C-alpha cells in the first residue's frame, strides 16, 4: 500500500482497463481472493488513519464494493474495534463474493444497523463502501432513498472518512459526480473530518481531476498483489522530482535558453479595458523561469516603458519580431486587438503558445482554425501549445462548458487531435494531451491559483520551457508535450508549497519561478 504523491509518474486505468485486469487476476488467483485482499487493505488503512477511533461505521452497498466493506468489517471487529455496518444489499441478490463476505461478517458477530449512528464525531471513523467504479450516468434512474441517506450521512459527518476505491457517486473515469449524487448542501460542515480514498487494484483518473480532487482527499493505492503491466494505462498521473536548486552548464549563455516574445496586452484605447498587466505577467514568468531573452510586443502604444522591477524585458514592435526564430506567447490580455495579428503568427511563428484571447479569436474564425490545423503539416518543426480553460476549450470544440467538464480527459484529447497541438486544459487536475500520446493528469495546484493572472504566468512559464528545447529537434511534438507536463506540474507545485502566511498573487508567483 502506498500514499499517492505527485513526485513520480503513476499509471491510471479507466474502468474498462480495471475490469479487464480484475477479471484476469480473479481467474488466476481463484474465487473470493481479491475481495479478501481488498478487505484486508481497507482494515489496514482504517487502523492507520484512525488508530484510536472509538466507533467505526461502515456503509456497504449491494455490490462488490459493499462486499469489500463487509470483509473489512469482520477483520476490524476481530481486532477489537467497535464496528457497526449498514448494508443496502440482500443476501439473496448480492454477488457471490459479497454473499461470502456477509456470511463472514455475520459469523464474526458484526452488528448491523439500519441507519448511521447519530453520535459519530471527530474521534470516530466512517468507511464509505456504498458504490465503486461501476458508477456512471444513468438518465432517468435515481439512486435509492436509503443509499442517498447513507451517503448524506457520510458527507456530513465530523468523523474521519475512508472511501473504498472511489468516493460514492464519483464517476471513476471523469472525476464528476453522477446525476442524482450531487451535493445537496452548499459546503461540508465546518468540523468535517479528514478524507481518504483507498483505490484498489488500480488508480482511477477521476480521483485526480474535476471534483474528484475535493471528493477524494488523500489518495492511497493497494494493487492487491496484481501485475498491472498487461494493460497499457489509459492516462498518467504527472510526477516530477522537486528541483530546489537547478543547475545549468557553466558554459551556457543567453542564447542557450532561447528567446520568448509576449504578444498581447490590449491597451485602453481600443475598448477602454486595459489588459497590459496580463502580458507583463507572462513576460515576468518567462524571465524568471529562465528564458535567455524576453521581449514584449504590446498591442498598442499605451505601454511606453516597462515597470522598474522588470528592466530585463525588452519592448518590441510586433513587426520587428523574428517569429521564425523565437518562441511566441500570444493572447495574454489580447482582447479584440489580437485577431488582426493571428494569421501572421499562425503562419510564421516557430513555437507558439496560444492562450486566452488568441484562443477565442481562433474559435470565432474558421480561417484561423484552418491555419492552426495546418501549422504542423506545413512545417514539422512548428510547435503549437494551447492553454485553454474549460470555457475556451468549449468554444474551440463547438460545445458547452458542461460537456467539457463532463469528461475532461476526452475533451483535451479531442482538442489536441483537432488542431494537432499540445493542449493543457486548465482546471482542477489539468489535462495535458497531444496526438498519439497517452493523456497526462497534473494533480499539483490548489485553490490559491483561482486568482487573476495565474493563467498568464503559466503561459509565460510554458513559453520559457519551449524556448529551451533544442532548435534542431526532430521530435518537436513529443518534446513539447513533456515540456508542457513539466510546466504545468511546476506551476501547481509552487502553489502547493506557497508560504502559509502570504497571499498568492500572480506577480509573486511569476517571481518565484525557477529555471530548469
């Protein structure tokens, strides 16, 4: 068993892959063995996360997830714990493995109760074994009142919560709550206890994206002794070793790390809404992330000189940029003014990061869409990276935000294949996708990033990472994909390790970046 941390890459398996692995393992090790191992893993983790729990309530569903909980109940009861079980199943209709675990719990003397104990408090443990990975949207089919009653009791308890496999109601593949399982209260109680999720056999993508991050809490994995190498992952969980003091070759010079140009920052003149700050944030991020030279091409003449704390950034007119030889970050605070420059950028730019208003311009113009799709075909060394938030992704895909959020991994992959580019779909559990690549979920980052300008910082950081790639690289897309994964990971990691006594602002985040 291991606690899942975001320092090493880890394979993720969707429901289809997990079912295949489960079936093969069950055939190899014999009936009921996997459920016994699952129950033992649950009991072990329960004793670890709540060693002094005075009372343990286990809510068990009618399927095999409930069977895992029943198996754990017998073991915890035998260990001398005060265990109570609420089971929504029936011995006549339960799966064969679950029936065996029920009989074991009965034989062990485990008490069964109809309702959740009303006195559960911070000193207790609640185990959610109601539903597992079989949860999927079922239009017109509402969950049973009893199941919802148990689930609401779990969600609002002050006890420590341990979810078996995935939190009940969460779709394992997408990280969204199934219809009918949405929260009925605006927020959990102020005294809500710690949350843990024990993923059995495989790690599921939904634990790390969408609302899965909030629902799951601390994630643990027990592979149940099964060899998972027979199934290729459906996605990867990004990991990277923290680099506190990165080193560069002593013989480096500024040309070794590439040039980054920021094209954006609509001024007040065009629409009365100045957005030069977004371009400055992107430029600052590129500078502090280690780009050899950083240039800023504002979209009008409002920005006549740079702030004193950024003297290294050079102002350029757009027509003076050597787009074929640099990395261009386009769209940060671009407003409506960016549209006129997009055709030239899409045709000439060697390495191009498309963000914010550049993405909106492409979404609204079929000609720009075609130019974006043609970039890689016209020149294999052209690199295109997109950094949309869900609404921008929806505009590019011609759908709504809800559709994107309903399956973030699929949406990012569709977008990458449509425009033959690398995509970083931002949000809780950012998705990095590229054609012919297994998607990556980046789970670093937190709600501190939900403030204006942090997306501009990510765009500038990504620009610096792309600029540092070898000029003559033959696997441009592959290198850009991995550079995007690293940039997304570092961006979130900085937020995760932000000083607890200071607010995270985009400008401070940009200044805190390190070269790699």
